[in-house]
């Protein structure tokens, strides 16, 4: 561990603040728990938007490829902010069946909202990649990164999507997450790396000093800058 990373660890953990300064610092610290994958042709997939600044730091530390996987929340009827699940562009889907049954959501609504959000996820992935093809997943170690796990819906949908492409090893990695979400995710990923799992979890943003929204333009800029420095060797 180098001096800069050690100093960052002391800021967060030595003083018991249990908070990251920002997503970039969180990514550098998260990377320390993933160093066994350095130099192994790993692929790091960031979940936009907030997961991408974290993922970029992880990819940089591991010398890995960087790409995105867009997961869209599925909102409840008349309550779009209430997530009943999540979906990716290729149909990787997680549904909160208990909530769906409690609200009484029908099959037609689920299929319609899934189709709409799949299309939007596909559009956003193409926009972020700016015409570049997606990275190759088959046969590689793939590390899916977000800035935190609350319900874990978007991460679980992302993991299911990646699994369908045949990775050699599938890792879900976050700087912070609820114990419930991390436990559920361990049923789907080969490995879950979560630096902080608080006994009492409220919201991801509470574990960051700076949790300003990441804009679409910033996601595109990060990807472009990273790929200019480390051209992707192989694509899907």
C-alpha cells in the first residue's frame, strides 16, 4: 500500500469517521481490496452514473479495461420513485417480488415498464460509449462497481446481465453497502467486496463527504479519458 492510500485510510478509518471524501477516493480505497486481480486481463464495469468515477479508480489501480453497464430502476405505477426492481439493456432483470405482490402490480405493467427501461438503458450505453463497441466479457474476470448498495436492485440486475455473457469470474464491488443487500448479492456473484457494511444503514450518500450527482457528461469524459490512455485490447 503506498503512502497516499495509507493516508486516505487513516482519514476514514483511523479517526472512525467512516466516510469517504468523494467517489474518487472511495474507488482508490476499494481497489486495495481487489489487487489480486491486477494484471489478469480484468474488466471493470461501472454502473452510471455515480459508479463510474469509482470504477475508473479501480480500473486504473488494476491496469484493467473500463466500460459501463447501465441498469435502470423499474418504478411502481403512479410512484416512479418507488423501485420495484431494475433492468439492463440486454434484459438482465431483478424484481422485488414481495413489493410487487404487496402493491398488486400486474404482469402487463411489468412487461411494459421493463421494455421501456431496457430501451432507455440501451440508448444511454450507446451514448456513453460514443460509438465504441462494448468490452469483451466472456472468459474474463469482470468486476461490477457502484458507489454503494442500498437495496442492491441495480447491482443485482447488472450482475445477472454480466453472468449471461459467460465471465470466468464475476465480482461485485462497492465502497459501502447495507448488510442485507450485500448478503443477497452473495447469492448471485462469485465474490462480493464491500469495504463498509454498517450495522445501521441509512443511505449511500451519508458515507461520503461529497456526494454531488455525477452528470452524464462526466461519465462520457471519464470513459473517453481512460480509453485514450489505455486503449482497449479486445472487444465483444
